C-alpha cells in the first residue's frame, strides 16, 4: 500500500530521497540503498529516509545493515508510524504463536491507536484459522505502508506531540483477545530479527511458500560474530540488566560456546548461555543473533526434554526460555482456558515444604485433575503478564 508523505528533508536531501524512491518503485532496491546510504552518511536523521533505507536493504538481502539502520531509527524516533509497522511485521515473522503475534500488535496500537495497518493486522490475526500459514505467506507491503515523497499526510498518528511530547489518547481496547491463563500469554519478542528474516524475504520475492527444511546445525553455521562491524558490548546504555559482561571478548567466547553446544545437540545448555547474553549489556545486533538461534531451537524437532532444577528455574526464569524441560509434581488449580487447560505444577512437595512451582499450559487438554502426580514435558516460555508469569507449554503429560 502506498501513501504520499512529504520528506522532512529540504533542498539537496529531498532530491536524494526522491531519486531513491524512484529506484525503489522500479524494484532497483540496491540502487535505492546506495543513494540513501549517501544521504545517511551525510548525517541526516530523517526518519522517512532511514525507514526507506531499511526496507531497501531488506529487499536487497542485506539484513545485518538493515538491523543497524532500524536500531538507529529507533533511537531517533521510536514512535515513527512506519517504523512501528515494520518492527511489528518483523516481530510477527519471528513470533512463536498466534497469541504472541496478537500481543505484538496490541502493544503497537498502544503507541499509535489510530493506525489502520496495525488494526488490519490485528483483525487478521484474531480471525486467522491457520496462523502458521499466514505467518509464512504474508508479505511486507501487505502490513507496512511504504509512503512516497510528496504531500504530507493530513493525519499524523504518532503519540508524540511537537510541543509537549505526548498527546492524550484514549485507552485502546481490543475486543476478542483472551489471555491464556491468569495474566498469562506467550513471550513477547517485540524486536527485530534481521537474520531470521533473511530466510523469509526470498519467499516474498519469488512467491515460494515452502517450509524450512534445514536442520539446526545448518542454521548455527549461518550465525557468528566474526567481522560484525558493530560493538559487541553496549557501553552507553544506562539501563540495568540482570546479566553483565565486562568485555566483548567474553561475549564472543560465550556465544561461540553456545554455538558449539547447539551443534552437538545440547540445546538446553546452549539456550541458557544465549539467554544470558540477551539479558545482558550486549549490543542490539548480538542479541538479535542470539534470538535467531533460540527461535530455531524452539522450532526444532530435535529437541530433547531434560529434567531441570526447579529452584534454579524459579530464581532466574529468563535464562531458561526455549528450554525443553521435564518436571514431576502435583497438579493444582486446574482451569479450562482458551485453546486447552492450565494448571499449577507443585514440585518437591513433602506435605509442608516445596521446592518450587511453575504454571503449565496444556493445549491437548489431557485428563488431569487436582491432586494428580504428573510428569510434564514441554517448552519453557517466559510470560509477559502483569507479574511476568513464566510457564511450560506442554508437549506430553503422563499421570503417575
């Protein structure tokens, strides 16, 4: 979908953007990227120019550079309408479930409630009967407006006000969204995945909808930190992180160890290291490479469920996202929820003390009842509810 929007640049910078858009329209994406890179290198902070550059780079299969541009754009204008659309689309492409994708768009609409493309995407996701197929087939220009230089849009949807900073908006409510359990919904990955997207954009170009067939080892070989061209450790971010790296060399060492473990099939050990990097002061692009690997571990048919220490799990749940776990415990608080049932698993209970608890979501609605002793095998996912409740999405439940 194309709309008109006046470039915020003036004079010579506008001519750069205008010429780049002409190349973009002719599907000469590499030419457009070259022109826009020249404008970018001259110091422009025009959100439209950076947005068009990022899209041109994506269509040119230069995903690493596209991620860098989008990271810069997020710092310059995180509420820029078309950036939010693109970020939401890329997050949709890496979403683990339909519920997660819905939450991505709900979060985006909290920033720009009147955006038609975001509303369109949310309606489609709510009504989708086959999320996986839609996720594979949907194209970037179906959910992202790519405006042309020209007349400014009459209506600005950004939540930022030029004078005071933030406009007052009515709270946006989305009918039909039901949480899986108390405060529970799938983990949000509202972030870009430029490397994962590299295997998807080719399908948009040639219309192919074939499934990915390569194994996890092949995916691991695609990703490394060598010759990255960007910082490994974020030294200017004042945000406190649960994990910390003193140097980039240690990050690289950990990352390579995680890759080695994944290639050996030791997925859970590798995932813990990757989650440590993600929840640290490592740079944005390093985190995206870790997210790429965790995504493929979670989707892999080679996953093996392993017993896990519930105490460690409860102490640092963020380290175990994407782990294939096996836990035995007592069932409590069984509830029917949309798409299955949920219950609390009490582990190591001796009548007066317990080692820990975790929430379980069972999409197969196995016939379990309160008081049953069960073995749960499933994928551990961190939640995003009010209390950030983590849970196990069960693959198999056995009553003892």
